[in-house]
């Protein structure tokens, strides 16, 4: 990810859009660290309801349809954080 906040926002929004489609999820989930990067982004935003956080959470929600992504999210304690 870039140091520029705007580039990060647009990239995560693009990932969220791609994750909306089956082929997009299939392509993106092949990237080994994408779930971890999105979780890091989610954690770094804290309790702010920012555009970046909303899109990261949306992409993670769509990735959760895949078992491998679910396992990665469980390892990163996303479930505990959400609850």
C-alpha cells in the first residue's frame, strides 16, 4: 500500500468492488496477504467510520464467503474485534 491516504482509499474501494463478483474474489484471494493487509487497514483506522474502513470491512465481508479467507480472519482475531 501507498503512504498516500487517497491512493489507499481508492485501492481498497477498488478491491471491495472487485470482491463483489465471483471472478473478482477468485482472483484477489489468490494474493496470499490480501486478507492480512485489509485486516491491518481495518485495525489501523480504529473506531473512525472512514471511507477506507468501510471498504476494507466490505471487502473482508465478501472474502468471508471463502473458507481460506475465513481461516485467515480467525487467525487475525477479526471475529473477536467485530464482537
